[in-house]
């Protein structure tokens, strides 16, 4: 009977130079792939650190709507992502506030109409 690997799913916007991105690469390079199966979802397959993803990591395909999340609405529209633009327009009039309670270990978001 074989050893069942634990599965890990990680999502990140892109792998440009930055603290979180560098930490992710360090984690991926330190994992024991005989014990873990890693699925990595990068919203936009770009950045200087893409080349450092270990070959054992299952890099999931880019999804064009997710790749446009951090683009301007005009860029998203130009790339044919009308649903991304409509979603942004829908939430434009809403105000989100974040209350943090670190002792309890959670972050809570509240939506209110403006």
C-alpha cells in the first residue's frame, strides 16, 4: 500500500519580485514532494520568479478572467473580459470596511451601501 500524499493548493496573483512571492518560492523549494502534492494557481503567469517554481509543482493553467483582475477596466475590456468589468462597476458604489480581531485569529469584511 502506497503512502497517500497530502494535497496543498496555493493561489497567487503573479510571481514578480516581492516578499510574499519570495516566501512562496522558498516554501515550494523546501517542501518534501514525497509527502505533498502541490497545485499552484498563478492568476497571471508572469514575473521574474516563475522560473524558480520546482518541477514537482503542478502549475495550473492561467484563466484569462483571473489574469485581468488587477488590470484597469479598460485593459480588461480590451481583452474581452466584460464580466470582470461589469463586476467592478457593480461594486463601485459599495464601501467595504475591514475589522480585524487578531486575538481570535480572523479578519472580517463588512459591506455597506454608500
